[in-house]
C-alpha cells in the first residue's frame, strides 16, 4: 500500500470546502437581494417568499402564497416596504406573478433548468417560519418529477432537492452555484427528511410569458403524467436524435387524448410535431393554447421497442 500524505489530503479537503463555500456565498450575494417577504392583503392571512425578475418590479412567487388576494405587501432585505398587485396566477404550476408598485432594485436571472444534472449544487433562499432571508444548501436529487398542486392537478417538470425547505420558503428561488434561479421552491413532504420540490425555471418562464401576454396560462391537455429520463444511446441513434434525455410516460388518464391516440405507459416521447422533447418543460411549451384542437404527431419509442408515430388531438384543459 502506497504512502498517504495526511497533511496533503487535509489541505485538499480544506481547499474543496472553501471552494464550495465561495460558490454558495457568491450565489447568495447575487440573488439574495432580489428575495422579498410576500404578505397577502385581504383574503386569508399568510406569507411566503418571492423574487424579482426585472428592474421594474416583476416578482415571481407561488400561487398558494397569494391565494385569492388581489394585492400583497412586499418587504425587501434592506427593509424597504411597498405594495404590489397580482397580475396572474396559475394553480396548475403553483406560480403567480406580482407587479410591485415601486421598483425594488436588484433582480435575478432565470437560468435554463434543462442544463441541470443530479448532484449539482442547489441553494434555497426564503423566509421560513418567520426566520427571514434564510439560506439553505444541498444538491439536485432528481429532475422531471411530477407532483400534485393544491387543486389536485399534476405539476410537471418538478425539481427534487435536499436543500431544506419549511413553510415560508414557498415562492423563493432555488439557485445554482452560478447565481442563476433554476427553480421556484414550492413544497416539502411533511415528515420526510431531505425531500423538497421546486418548479423548474423553464416552466416558470413559460408561465410568466403567458400571464404577461394573456393574463392567464392557456394550456392544451393530452392526459399524461411523465418524468424526464436518460435517453439510451442506441435509441437516440435509431431515432437520429442528438438528445441525451427524453420523457417517459408514467401514467395515462383513461379516455384522454393521449390514451385515444394509442400512447402507452412506459413509452418514451422523442418529439412532438418534429420538435425534440428532452424534458417535461418541452411538453409544457409545445402543448400551449395554440395547439388545442389541432392534431399533433407524437414520435415515441414504445414499450415494445419500436419507433412509432401516434396522432393526438389536444383538448382545452378544463379550468
């Protein structure tokens, strides 16, 4: 057995720990000033977190934070207090958009959640249980999860992390080591340890765009629950795809457009109308309101091991 220099190993450990600490601290310095405490005005009481995404005071939070309120009180980390109005809500993704009455200074950049990998650093900033502007850190545990929103609908493209979340963290940012917001913290499993969830930033960006354009999110419905999985190289070659991930159908709603179109549980959705599908955020984006009533060609690698094209006609998702 070779000689191990314990002093050298210890020095390496300290260096790695310092690098990790610097990464977390730098990300917090960038995004922390954008995070506000959000309190409902009118309706049922409650509070949570939110973060600004533009210099003129656009703030993302959770739908369940604003609930039925039309207005909110916003408190920034430096003690500035203003009010804002709720521009729109999307219960299906638990995302809401607020416009502050006054510009609140710092704002964060929404990153590309498709670049995330399991094991990446994940940093949560928020106001849990009244402990304002708390920072916790962990890793990305899994990607492309589905979970149920408070209205019973499945939220797709959810990030699982072990960064500690508590009531009051809701609506705050999940931040990468590079200082980009990659998710919107939304839920924990009560009684579990190290299992927390955030809506992916790509989904949040789509919701924000829809609310700004239409005041609501228009959504086509095909009736699947799915998750993001690695795409085997053999399948990618057969499908002439350059993707490394894709979407696997976990569950079909009986009688749904996907069910009627012949999709099966376990199918891998490779493309929709020739647009590659690398994750559930692509499905959400490709199934917007413009696709309602229009036949969509869905290329799958079936559970039988064959490339198949199914034709699915999305319907309007019920309110």
